[in-house]
C-alpha cells in the first residue's frame, strides 16, 4: 500500500488505542501527560491487566544489557524512571542481574555474553563499577549467596544496575491512574477489535481513508489518530503486519515456596543462564504473604503458531487464553535442569501456573512505531521482541512523538517493507524456532 502523508496531531484531538497491554497503557499515560484529554483504550480482556497481554505476568526483567548502545541508552533512561517516578518506583526492585552460561552452553551463548560485557563496560552512561566478571561457581555464590546448587561450569557476569518489575501490579496501578485522569476504557466484547474498516483491500480504492475500528459488540470507533498496540495479536486485526511481526512464545512456570523459604531468598538477583532459562526471587501472591512463587522461564528460539487459515502462514497466539495453559515437556525439562543447577531444593516441586508467554519478534529485533501505509491516522506500535516491558515507563513517549510529528524520524523503527518468515537467526537467542504443532502432542 502507498504511503499517505500524515498531518501532525495536536493535543486537542482524539486518540483511540487498540490494546490495553504494556504498550497501550504506556501510550495512554504519555498522551495524558502531554495534555491529551480525549483518550480511549480498547481491550478484549475483562479487566486490566488483560488476560491477552504479555505484561499480565508476575514479574519482568529490567536491565540495560544490550550490545547496541542505542537500546542500552534508552533502557538506562527507563531504569532511571523505574527508580525515581512515584508512579513506577513502587513496582521496581533493584536486585541486580546475574548472566551466565553453563558448562554445556553452545558457543552462541558464551560469545553473546562476552559481547554484552564489552558493551556494558564501554557505555559511558553505565554506572562505574556495576559490572563484575564471573569466572567460576564460587564467583556466582559471592554475588548470589542464595544459590545452593553446583552451578557446574557457570561463568559470565553480574550487573548491579538492573533488577525486575512487578508486571501485573504495575499495569493495574497505571490503569487506576488513567481512570482517575478521565481516560475511557472499553473492555470485554465492547473492547474486542474485530475489524478495521475499510479493510486493507478496500482501502486501496480510496484516497487516504480514515479508518474505523469495529468491536465485537458491532459498534464502530473512530478518532483523529488510532494506535494499534496489540502485541502478538496484531496481525489478526492487520494482516499486513504479519510480514514483519512474528508471534512467538516461551514457556513459563512457577514453583510455590513457603514464607520461610521466601525470606531466605529475599533480595536474590535475577538469575539468567543463557542456555537454560531465568528466574526471580519469590514474590507474594496473596495479601497474607503466606503464598509465594518463584517464576521461571525456559530459553529457546521460541514457538510459532501458524494457523494455516485460508493458506496463511502467519503466526498468531491461540485465540482463547484457555488454550495457552500448558508448556512443552522439553521446556519443563530445561526448567528442572535450571533448578537442579541453581536451587536443587526446589527441583522436584510441582510446576504451577504454566503458560506460554506470547511476544512479537521482528527479524532485526527492532520495534515498529510508525504510520501504517495506506491509511490516514493509523499508527502501529509493536515488535517488542521480548524487550518491551523494561521500557514501559518511556515507550509511550516514542509513540506520542511520532503522532505529534506526523512521521517516524528514527529509521530503525519505521514500517518495514518486505516479508519475514520468523525463522531468522536472532543473534541473542539460543536455539531454533519451532512451531507449536511440532510439540503439541507433548504439551
């Protein structure tokens, strides 16, 4: 579709955000901060955080460990906001971040860690002394004394300038804040976007069509600017986005621990073994603080879900969250091995709250924050590639900039021409991409 000249938007105009997850909530916050008043958010979840959002999670890593100084600088700005903002700081824990590989790690994992160490140590804005080299298991225990396993062959680094955020609670708090500011939310069937009208084919016949969003309750929604922030579900509403955004998932599980065990592990840094997986300190899941969970995630290249409808090979998450509550046995084995290596006392505990966390990869791991060709006032904000939540405090500002300028100045975040099959070699991921159909019988 042809590119349509976009008129810069000012804060007296209306904004419709389709998707109430991490990116959508951040956009609403930043538009509100800039004085926009007529802001509406649609989401098919019955509440915020939405059951369909990757941000509806116990916790997420917050770090500025990037090979690319461009993203490291942005992430350092995000960490500053996480630590200092009255809105975000209650949900951030500056625990530090251990990154390692095990004795059986492939060269890709160890070389990536080496490049990260070089990038962190050379970045002018990284705090002096934040990086420590880990050469052997005894070094690991000095930084993370809570670990009781053998940590066979573990080596890497420890970055003290990092931590994690309580994800779902942060989203809930921002939702409450936005309601108080007068932002309108339509949830459930009233917020489930089912079509863009005119659709992509019809739009080709009209000059600069202004789109409408049709929701499951058969109502049409329009605004001066419409922002699609649907994460891994984007291509379901805008099929053209599937050429550059590939929905992929990773296995998540949780181990339940007692209050006493949680107290022993309190303050534990985020532990990320690049060839196995990562985990966090226990967090309370009830007000009495008698139930605590350790979240664990298996590493890998990710799982696609190519539906094959009408010959399409676009990867999309299952349409219902109930279809997403199991993980492949291979990934449970990775999680069990990670526990045996690091916290063996929990290695045989039941793995609870299992699910596949869906994100959206791009071939170059860059975001897409740009106007959609062929439409007037339609913006896509996506392509998280697993690194959006750490940017939660600042992401919406990037989108607001594009809306107000009427164009994307940052070339790497522009709408991408061409097609991706989602199987590209991602430099920082370990393992190949599989389709969920290959392991469905082993879920």
